[in-house]
């Protein structure tokens, strides 16, 4: 089973706010967790890549993984209008190649100037 | 560094026609993938190739075939296109312990 649940939104917040995006999943065998950003009519772009539980920070972005709750989050600090996009969570059993990624359906984020 | 390059970017086919979507990566990645993206369905894996010389079915392989031509190139073929195959197709590649890199997509309409 490979279900990944993600609220489709849209989520609309004012510029400068902290954004919280979340996914839940059902298969405890997932080990690798990613967040992608997709602008309209473009391909997904990797934002964050994490292994197992814990936090990872990169600039304004923080990814959290809680494997015990089967819950992952992406936080965006000091949100900008250029952050307006669809955010996709993704996960896999292996580190690269054996099984492909399972995606959530994406959350549409709108940052209001 | 071009990353993952897909051709064509747009295509309109008539039902029953065939076509091949091309994908090439220049990052020396071992694994390559084909996904389709449909409204409300998200990204779904069609086929993947874990390494040169191997291919495996993903979640939605029916109606498609693939060829891993060499380490750089992975093509997707529609032998007899159907309206249900109208979608945006993305090719991706990956290496161990790193996320996937996606191409810019091919928008296919089957009428």
C-alpha cells in the first residue's frame, strides 16, 4: 500500500507569514522523504530531501519527519509571493532507484502580497 | 548543465496513432523514470529503469512501453494512443541518496 494524503488547498496566506504544509502516509516502510515545488506548467523541483525521522533546514525551508506518526511537514518562513506554487510531498522505500517515488496530490499555496 | 531534457514539449495525436516521448539526462544518474500527471490524480509512475539494461512496471503501465537505450536515454512509447492517455508526462532521473530531477514535461492531447 502506498497511500500518501495531502490537503489540496488552496492555502492562501499573507506575505511574510510562516507556512506549514503537511502529508500523512500509511506505509511505515517509507524511509526517504522529499518535498517538491511545482510552478504552473513546469516540472517539479526538489526542495528538501530527508532520510528517516528528524529535521532538516535549508534557508527559509525546514522539513520535519515523524515516522512514529507517519507525518511529514514543510515549513516556509518569511513567505514571498514567489513561493506561490504547488507543493508536492514524495516518499520512497529506497534511497534512489529501486522503486520510484510515491507522491501526494499536492497543496496549492498562494502568498498574497 | 541541462539536467533532464524531454522532447517534444507539446503533441496532439489522433486516437490510434503512435508516438515516442524522448528523455535524456546528462547527470550520469543510474535510474530513470516516467510519470504522468493528471488533475486530481497527482503524479503516477508509469515505468522505471533502475539501471541501464533493466526496466520495470510502475503503477500505471498499461498502454505504454519503454526502452532504456543507454545510460543517458529513456524513451516512452504509446503504440496506439487513447484519449485516456491525454496527460502531462514527466521524465526523471536519480542517483543514490539524492532526490529526483525532473524534466519540464510533455503535454500530450489525444483526440
